[in-house]
């Protein structure tokens, strides 16, 4: 019988951060398809989405709660 073990916390955090980055990158790509977004670099769009919040979890929560 295989034992299911929870990955270490640091590994789970790294995975969540990667998922959040992918989510934010997808939102940036959506915005960049709009006429206003085409004129801005990705970094500017990303910063406006996250409001410069360095914590990826807080940035994600801010994005989903602002809709």
C-alpha cells in the first residue's frame, strides 16, 4: 500500500506561488489584447494589477476581490 505524504511546506508554497504567477501572467495577456493594454509593457500591466504588492497571495486575493 502506498503512503500518501503531504509535500513539505516550502514545496507547497513554491507550487502555489507558481500557480499565482501563471494566473497573473494570464490576466496580463488578456489586458494586453485590449486597445489600451497594447500600448503598455507587461511589467506596467502586472504592476497595475497587483498594485505593487510584493506578496503574491495578497496580490491574487486583491485581483479576484476587485472583480
